[in-house]
C-alpha cells in the first residue's frame, strides 16, 4: 500500500520480471494505485515466447495484447494511467547505475538488464522500489545489490494452513449412538464445518464415527466401504476420498497427499467403476501436465498417443495394476482406448474443448498454475465430474511452489462450495519402503 511521508502520499514502484507476466498477464493490474515499471528487456523476452503453443505462449500473447491496448491511451515510455489509479511504464534505461554494481556482470543478459533498471530506479527515485520476480536466484542477486525484491503474492495461499477437508469433532456418546441408529444427525453451531467436509466424531477414546457434513447435518458415509475394481479403502482418509469420488452430486473433487497415499489409484478405480460398470459417464478422460517437467510433445516421435505415452506411464502402471487379474492387462487398457471408453489427453489440447458427461482426472495437478487450473475446470460440461490429485510438496515447475500452485489455489477457492469436496491423504499405502521413503527422505 502507498505510504505517507512528509505529508504527501508516496506511491511505490514495482519493477516486474518477465516470469511474473508469463505466470499471470493480469498482474499488470494487481498493484493497486502504485507505479509499475516494465524493463524493455522484458518486452524482448515476451516477444521470444509468443509463438509457443502452451500456457507460456498464450500468456505472452495476452500480455502483448494488454500492453497494445494500453498503448492506445498514450506512450508507454512516458507512462499511462491505469483504472486502479496507478501507472504503467516501459523503461528503456539499461545503463549500469553507479559504481556499486559489480564490474563483472554481463550487461547482455536479460536478468542483469532487469537488475540494472531496478538498481537505477532504487537510487534515483525517492520512493520505495521493489523488484517483483518468481525467480529465486534473481531475488538473491537483487538482495546482494541492496534492491528490495519479492515474489508475486497475488495468487498465493498459506500452505501451512491449507484446508485439509477433515476435522475432528468431540461430542457426546448419545449423539454418536443416534448417528449410527438414524444415519444422520442435525448439529448446532458448535461445529463450524464447510460443505462436504469430512468429520471424525469422537467421544473420548471409546466411541467414534466418520461422517460428511452437508447443510447443517452429519451424514453417514454411503460409499466409504465400497469396492471399486477390487480397490477398497485402507484407512479413514481413503474412506472419505471414496465418499467424495462416488457421490455424483459432488462435481469437483481435490485430493492432496504425498507419494504412495493412493490418491491416483483411488481416482482411477472409481473412474473405471463409474464409466465401465455403472455407465454413469460416457468416458474416462485422464490428463497430466507435461510442459513443466520436460520438452513439449512435439519433441517426441510418433503419433499423439505415442508421444503421450512416456508422460502417461504412471497412469498406465496404475491401470495395469487394476487389471492385474486379467492375463493381458495392457491389451485390456488398449481396448478401452480403442473403443473410446478411455482417453488420455495432454493439457495442451484441452483448451477450447467442451467436455460433457465425462469423468475427468487431472493427475499431478500441483504442477499447474492457477490460470491452467481455470482453463481446465472451465472446459467441464453438463454431467461431468472432475478430480484433481497431486502433492504440493513435490513440484517440478520452476516458478511454482506449495503456496502458489494451482492445486493449492483451487482447494482454498472451492472450500465453501456445495458441489466441491476435498480430502488430504496422509498415510502411505503403496508399500513399507515407499512409506518410509516419503516420511524420512
């Protein structure tokens, strides 16, 4: 926020790095009534990214379009007023400002040119100047040079306090007995729960019950003990997960858990149960982000399916495990694909589609930005259910972390919605070795 000094309102200056705009083009309008400065080298970097056929390319083009729209109001090099009361300016100055900058710094590097602009403004302006970047190393370099630097916080959540979807509630033994007898009980304001929140009812250590909160009532789990393609819940969190996955009135399910907690396997088992056995949905659509963890699909040989196979191998492994009673599980998976019952798609091709009456699973969703999550969830058509799984503590994307990734963002944004549900899985069930590794390493 602006601060007062000497009786005058002093607005801050925020110098934006390229990765902030490529992460969220709307960041141009996220700094209230302060001044935004974009170094000219940032425009050059955005121009280099505009032809990419992925989220980064789309964000580069969106940023260019926004700047071109603003250009119609005046010269960007002189500054243009924003609707929020702030100003935006493209800074051409890349000169090393002052003798404090190390002589060995390469002035041809984009990061160093951005640092030069921030350093110049920091020493020439009588206002607070901040470099805003999602690049950790650039923030470190700025700190060494005495330039205040920070991450872009507009889409961050407090991961340490992230909504878990599960809460313990201590109540009377009589209420628990009534709950078991009638299948549901009305609760008072002593239980401050959210729609579809999973509740562990306890009376000391002698009595307990598992329930789902909905519209002032606690309901017994209707699906927690079900078997889906031979998969049953092994712990209470997995029972809660099955309750969310099998309830067709819950249209969006998010599941967070470390490796081996069963989030992907449970989602696949229920997806197959709903599509193949119950025929509640026309198709099982599975997608995973591929861009943040390697080259785009175009760098791999073969058809789209052949290109996609390396990225989807963990899904194939889980599917073959579910079909392990069959003599040739891989052929059964291929048969489902050939008959259009099962589809595996890259997020690259999701944009622009409308997907009705399908069961969608987005695995490894922690590698998606909030914008990518929005792109996917807005593709959902009538009669479709979508499930997001991931572990925010294992992120491959260079500019996302546990607090800024799309999955954490989605959990917090949807926690008050009646058609959404969330479960955090905590106990590893893959094997003793996997549980030990996830816990200790």
